[in-house]
């Protein structure tokens, strides 16, 4: 899995990262703009979702329809997302169409039309996305548990809050774009088939705006409630749970990832085996690592019925706390196989690699090679994971439930 990393910094401070992939004819790229939900003014939760749609409704010399036709004419698969720290826009496409795709995205980022009537359409779509969470309680409960678990503004919903979306004005959103679309703090990541020198020359010309600003400051506030219940008269209970663990830059990161994989790395992992298979308490369960630059946690979801909700929660917490009592070498081996399999699948996707190298650079200040990640996974042992767990006990759980009745949280 040996890879090469390309890196260049433009005159305006924007960092360009690239990872060439042999044997592919596609390329994926993304602009990571420092406009994530945590970077937005208070009272504007969801503005990122509005902006991500609004900037594509006409840019440069093209109106909304012409821009959509131009993007579709390149055969690209559009990708945009709003995270805690960044608003990312990009695409995956045939490598032959990379140059015109970058031209179009430079227009979107630097010269969007931002018309008032288009703002109303983008805002309504964002409101509809929040309303749709009622049909997806799993996503809803996990957004809510992250909101309560992380100190504000890190916990802000990346989808949005309806009252704040309805109060959002076009002029406010324009101000957010002007203050956060900061190219000097933007990361551009590309993976697949490309000519890095050509990409650097093109972006130097396209992004030569002279706008250079330092990073915005982020003041962390308090965490939310340890337990939150959202009433719903349905026949199911959705449980979201988070507990603190080490962030991605920590020396114990890989031991934490292996420990989580022992808990929830497949059908033979502890949560699935103990909570679902042996006790029949839930119909769905899983846990995963969720890491930000400033903090990290283990996020767990379980779907069950009202009569089994309390026992399900108690059993989950019990498995978290019992993990430090002992782990077999067989469990460690299975966890490593699962993590390495996921790594191999990621290595074959240009979109995954572009996202990963950009995320690595933002969080770690450098890009980890796939070989480095694999080697660090392989170095973990049952003893190293147990030593990590002895120093980082799972406790102080944050819990959110959606259902007819609350439960008693730990």
C-alpha cells in the first residue's frame, strides 16, 4: 500500500495535497473551506447547509441552470458536506475533465451569485432536511447525542435547527460566506489520476484573490445534559450514547480504535453478541469512533422496544465498562482484520483518499500513509489495549433517547 504524497502551498496560503493512484482513470477532489457549523455565528445553526446549496445556484458567468448543465456535462459526481470544522465542496469524475471542473468550482467558491430568491429555495430545502429527521430517528438521536456530548460549539447539529434556519436572512448568510470562505485557511485535497504541477498552476491562477486572513478563534463552552429524552409515541426506542476517548492525534489512538472494534467490529463483536444475540434486547446496535481535532468520543446506537429500553441501556454500559476486565488475543486478531479490511477498501476509492488526506492534514498537521496506519494497527496487542483501557476508563456517559418513556441513565 505504498503511496506518494504531493504537497504545495499557494501564495495565498491555501494548502494543496494530492495522492496519485495507479491504475485508475478517475480523480476526486475537495475544497475544505473553514465554514463548518462550529465556525458560524451563534444563532445560525444550519447556515452551512443553506450555503452549500446556495453557492451552486449560479456562479461566474453562468446562471443556476447553466452551471448545473456545465457540471452535469462533465459527468462528475458532486459531493458537498457540512461538518463541524469545514464546509467541503468537490466531486469525483473522469480525470480528463479535471481542469474544467476546477474552473467551475473556483467560480462557485469565489464568484457565487447569491440571489435572494435562490436563498429562499436553499433555506427551505435545509428546513425540509431537518424535518426529514423525524423519519430517520437513528440519525436524529445521534445528532442530538453529539450536541449534548461535545462542548459548544463543537456539538452543533450539522443539519441545522428549524428556529435558527427560519430566522436566517440572506444578508447574514452572505456575511458568513465573506468571513469564512477564507482561502488562506482552505485545504484542497485530490486523489486518483492527475498532473499535480498542472493542478498547482491552475489553482494559483484561479485563486489569486489576495484574500489572506489568519484562522478564526474558537472558544469552547460547556457540555450539554448528561441525559436527554425526546418524546415520541412510537413502538420503538432509539438510544444514542457517547463517552469520551482520546482524540486522533493522541499516542493511544490506535489502541482506542482496536478497543472499539472489539466492542463493535462486526457480528462477532461484544455488543452485537451480548446485547442482540444472547439477550435479544435490540434489533440494531453498533458503536464507532467519532473524532474531532479538539475532542473525541465513542458513539453508540441501539434500537429497541419500550419494555426493553432500560435493560438495553444497562447492558450496553455494562459491556463498555467490562471491556477493561480482559480481552482475548482472538478478539484482538478479529479487530485488526476488520480495521485492515476497511483500510484496503478505502485505499481503492479516490473519494475516500481525498477526504482522508485532507482530514489528516487538518487534524494532525500531516498526512498518514496507509502503510503507517496499517503498521500502527498491527503493533497493538491485548496488553497494550488493556493498558490503554486502564488509563482511559469508559465513564461519564452522555445518553439521548427517543421514545414514549424516559429511562434511567447511568
